[in-house]
C-alpha cells in the first residue's frame, strides 16, 4: 500500500470519527468531518487518475 493511500484512509477514518461526536459543537464537528472525508476522497480519485494516466 502506498503511503498516500494510507494517509487518505486515516483521514477518512478521522472524518468519520468527527461526524460521530455529539455535544455543543456538534454541527461544526459534523461539517468538519464531512469536509475531511470529501477532501480525502478527492485526493484518492486524483491519485487514481494520475496512476491510470501513467499506464
């Protein structure tokens, strides 16, 4: 597994954890978690497209 994929997966798991936190800052953390997941998914798609262009 490439290090970039590992970092992206860790960020996705971190984002999922942020979406599960309840409390007074729940809506902020929910948005932060969803944003983290979205950025990680875009990063993975970019890596996959770059790898496919190399082949």
